[in-house]
C-alpha cells in the first residue's frame, strides 16, 4: 500500500496553545478516511497544514513524496473544501465552477451539473446572497467535481439539511467508486459517515488517539446493562471505558469482543447487551483519553 | 439493516449468502458487483470488496476473469451445511437460556415446538 | 504560466472592482469637473482651469489593491493556487487595468488638447507638467501612478493578512509620524524652497522612475509577507 501523505512529528503551536501536538500518521492512496474529533481538536489545523494553507511549527509533511508548500505540481492535485469558504465578492456559483474548472485538471462538468440539479443550487445568484446550506453546496460540488487525487472535506456539509447531506454522501460514494481517489472527511457526525469510511483517525486535544480500519473498530465494544452488583462482577478484569449508574442499574461499556460463553453468561445473569456504535465508541474513548493521559498515541 | 456491533463486511457477506440460500441468487448466476453492493447499502466500496473477498475465499463465489464474480457450483449446499452447524449456536443456545429463565424444561420446549410447527405448516410457511 | 493567467481571470470575476467602479468614478469626476468648468466659464472668467479630478480613479486603485488581496486570496487558496501564482497573476491584472486607465487618460488628454479644454478652457487630463515630455511619457506617468497606488493598497492589505489589524495600524501611524518628523526637519533646515525647487526640476519621466522604484520595493515586500500569510 502506498502512502500518499506522510506526517512525522507535526506540531503547531500558537502563542499559548498547542493546536497540534507531535502528530504522526500516514494516509494511504485511494482510501476514504474519517478525521474525527471534537470541535477544536485540531482537525482543521492539520488539514490546513497538509494543503500548505497553514504552516507547521515543527515536523515534516510529505504529499506525493514532496513538501506541499508553494509546490504547484503537488497542490494542483489536492483540493481542500472548508467549512466557511470566502469567495470573490461578485462571484456567482457559475463563476466559482468556471474558475475551478481552470485550476483542477480532472474537473468534470457533468458531475457538477448533476449535483447542481440535485442540490437545487441557484447558480446565477451571487454567492454572498446564498443561504448557509447553498453556500455549503457550492463547496461540496467543487470538492466532488474537481476529482482531485487528494480531496479534503472539512465539515463542509454543516449547513446542509439531512436530505442534502444524504445526497452528498451518496454522490461522493458513487463518484469515488467510479473514480477512486484519496478522500479525507472531517466530521463530528460520526454515525452519519461511519459507513463511508474505510479508515478512521481520531484527534483529541491535538493528539491522535486512534488510527485504525473502521471494520476493526466495529464490534470492539459492548454495553452491559443491569443490576449494579451483577454488572460489576461481570466486568471485573475487563477494560471499562464508560460507566453510568441510575439507582441500582449500571450501564458499563467494555472493550473486547464477547464470546458465545460470555453471551450465555450474560443471559443467565439477566444482563442486557447493547451494541456500541462507532460514534459511541469514539466518544467514550475520547472522554476516556481526557481522563487518563495514556490515551495519546505516538 | 446495519447492525452496529458487527463488522459491515461480514453483514454484506451474510446478505449475499442469504440470497443464495433462499434461492434468489442461483448457482452460476452473476453476483452483484462490489460497486452495486456499495451503492445499494450505502457503504464504502472497499468494505463491500472485503465481504466479496471473504466469500471468494470461502468458495461461495468464484471470479471469472474479465467478467466478474459468480456463484460457485455447490455454494448453496456449502452454506446450508455451515448454517446448520451454526444454527444450534445461534438459535438453540439463546432459546434454552431464555426458556430456563421462564422455567420451561426440555419437555415443555418439545411440546411447544411441535405445536408451533403444526401451525406453521397449516399456514403454509414451511419450505 | 497558464495557472498565472488563470489567476487573472479569477481576479476579473470581480467585475465591479476592476471595471465598473473605476469607470463610474472616472465618468463621475469628468462630469462634475465639466459642470464646474462650465459654471466658472459662464461667469465670465477667461483663464485656463485645471481640475484635480483625474486623481479620483487613482486613489481608488489603492482600494482595488486592497480588494485584490482580501476578496480573492482566500478563494485562490481554495483553488490550490500557490502564493507565487496568485501574486504574479494579481500584479499582472493590476498592470492590465492600469494600462487601460492610462490609455483612457491619454485619450482624455488628447481630446482636451484638441478642443482647448472641452471648449471651456477646462483641463482635467491635460496637465501641462505631466504632458511636458509628450503623450507617451504622460501615459507612462499615469500607468506608474496607478500601479503605485495599487501596490500600496496591496501591501497594506498583506500586512493586515500577515500580522493583523494591530500591526497595520501601528505601521500606518508610524508612517504618519515619520512624515511629520520629516516635515519638521525640513522646516528646521529652512529647506522648503530647495525642496520645492528640486521637485519642480524633476521631469515626468524621472518622477515615473521614482514611483516605479518605490512600487517595486513595496511589491517585493508584499511578496515576502504573502509567502507566510494565511487566508
């Protein structure tokens, strides 16, 4: 597997905060990655640095084997769709797409036109007069139609309603299936995007706390619910990443697959087993990492 | 359709196996492609591919070069055998556990089973 | 080179900034100047009148310089354009529009010369000193002036993007102090007469040369700052 992006010991320090703390990871070619984490965790900063729109304080970034800064050959193969993008004052979506076509060699107008129809985007209205959702649609259309070899989406769908978001996910998957490329999606709506992601990188407080295949994470944890004493007896010796109690009922989230014997034992003990979704797992892991410092992956 | 607690590729593989077992996908017929499965279930094509790969490794699907994936000869038999041995684990053990909770012994279970099987036959739902 | 030219097209999306507003300002000042010339002429005065209306579009070019950065730089980043391509493309756009403006000024001046000041003896474009070395030099002078204003605006906006509001304000205030300090010094040395004599002896081409030099320095400074600016 070839790594299309390599990051080594990347740190970004502002005057009194460390936005990105000694982060290292590799992005493999033609996979869809989720860059997940809370607001302010460092996702946007990392993506900005990878696209040379921001600069590292220290550390090394390589895209297609080269440093991206002021590197037109590397940059023209990347596309970064941000959350709130500024456009030229008088620009209409049509202008924006014309210009994108000039700069992105793989631009596909047919895809753009289809998306314009599906999002019902008024292309002759000036962008500064568009609603939040329509503005997001412009960014999303550029991101998909540009077909850049490496495409970043930084929560650009925040302004989109649920229907529009589903259109985005569906068209993205469809275009990706026909024209594979590397896609990095940042989101805090994890469950919505979970099925699109092949790999997941979780950032918390500027550090990476998870960097794995989505499929390996699924089923990794379960929630055991029942009488407190019984639950505690079952989870003794297991890694518990979250605990909640109400009266005599406790719900504990444990890491580790449950065998058939485990399930029998649980059924006999009168305990319920609930699956843990990707979002729940990541949320719990993040909360866990905040409490213990061992959460950070180096 | 998606179960949160289990890897998606397994669920995809299972859904294809289900259609082989119930006959909607016959032997020698072309299986849905990775992209078709991905689009239908709205999942990453790589995940769908993993499910297909698993079925190929198992011998349920075969690849015909240049054309695509096809259901292997004997796939249905293979799956039925596998499912039958898993049947006891998946269905009987939980059944027994629950029955125990409710105070139903093996004889009570046998009686209930015979009763229900009769009703099912008259309704015409058995194969 | 292609991508740099595409930056020009990207800039020119802002049609109002680069085309309409300058034309409106130019047209507006022309009309106002003509009206004033007309009033004065009709009241019986017979001398030649020189109006400063030609300045207005030039000052506006400073605004254009600011907007060339603030309105388009963030979008250029989204289009994966390097800062160098953006910089060169924007300067090229500035040169194009300055050229057009200079041509309009020359045409205006030629008309004024031919009609003896719009038939009213009033001149806005045909300022004697500027035209003392002929229309081509006059054109170069206006071109240099427009570019200088543009670069000043662009440079100021780059300072803002690179370091923020506070630093920009400090820079401008400091420049103000420097100006006042220089003026005080000149006064102390009783050098005002010499200063004016010196400026009077300059030819348009010489002043154009000075403007180009200052403009080039500010442009180079802008590029250095742009390389570390964040959209």
